[in-house]
C-alpha cells in the first residue's frame, strides 16, 4: 500500500516590529454605540423616536381608552427597570468605571425601579385577568 506520509516543517513566526507594537489595537470594550460616544447618542435618540412612534400608534387604536393606564404603566416600569439594570451592569462590570461614576446610586435606583414594578404588578395582573375574562 502506497500511503503518503505528511512531513511537518515548522516555520518560525516573524519577529514583531516596532510599527506593529505601536499600532492602536481594538479592544472588546471599545464597541460602537457605547455611552459617551456619538454612536451612543444616536442610538438613544432613535430609541426615543421609536418609543414615541409606538406610543402614537397605541393611542390611535380604537380600544386604547378601554385599556387601563396601570397595564401600560406596569409594562413601561418593567422595561425601564431592565434598561437601568443593563446600564448599571455596563458601567460597573464591563467598563470598570465605578470609581468615576456613582455605581451605588445607580444600583439603588435600579433596585427601586424593580421594587416599584413589584408594587404595580398586582394591578397589572388583575387588569390583564379582567381583560382576558371578557
């Protein structure tokens, strides 16, 4: 049987030059749209614009007055609590800027947002149950 035998010829890696060492490198923490950049501002603006459009679409429906405000408030409160938790994790863990920012205040505000959602959620559940039982 005629089988080829592969030969491994190790090749040394070329040495790093000074130009490669001085070049700026992209890190994982430098992402597009992060807070404090123009991309982040543009993303927040579009987030606001889409939220305003969604609210206008909801307000123009025929059954909008029949839905109670607590149902919508509960949903928006939960969304705000989740968003603030995400920002708190971003600033505290991913960016390591707790020394510069007020992380304990952010964490306290996030905890209060979740507590307020827990306070509103019984009303949400009762209103949702009354809508479903019609």
